[in-house]
C-alpha cells in the first residue's frame, strides 16, 4: 500500500443504524459540538438517542463512524431501490474516502 492510499484512521469503525441507537451511541454529537448552549440543553447526553426524532423514513438510515477519531460518513439510506448513489455499498465507499482524509 502506498502512502497515498493508506488510511489515516487506523481504528475499528462501527456501522450504526439510526433506529438501533442506544446509550452512548451519539458520542460524536457531544464530543464534536462543544458549544455550551447546545450541551446545556441536553438533559442526559449519554441518552441523546431518546431525543432524536425517529420515523419510518429515517429509522433504517445507516452511517459508519470511528469512535476514536470521530470521522463519519453521515447518515444515508441503507437501501433505496431505483436510487443510485445510496445504500450500504455507497456508505462503505464513502467511508474508504473519509478514512484517508
């Protein structure tokens, strides 16, 4: 592997499903957003998942995130037939790009 293709994220990323998020899974929201006004509005940061609006359209959305360096793909549809550019394969390709940044 040459230097250009080496991943800068050498950790074990996790794939998350929005509707399956639990205690501590939104760690990136708290860690990345150190704005006191935002954090002070959170009653229980470890249980931020209870404050996220879920509905049929976003419940199965996925992302890949590193718990150590906080790189993330952002949320995307896990499956969207007839819609190129979304889905698990796209998220994995996007992660490969992000991990090199």
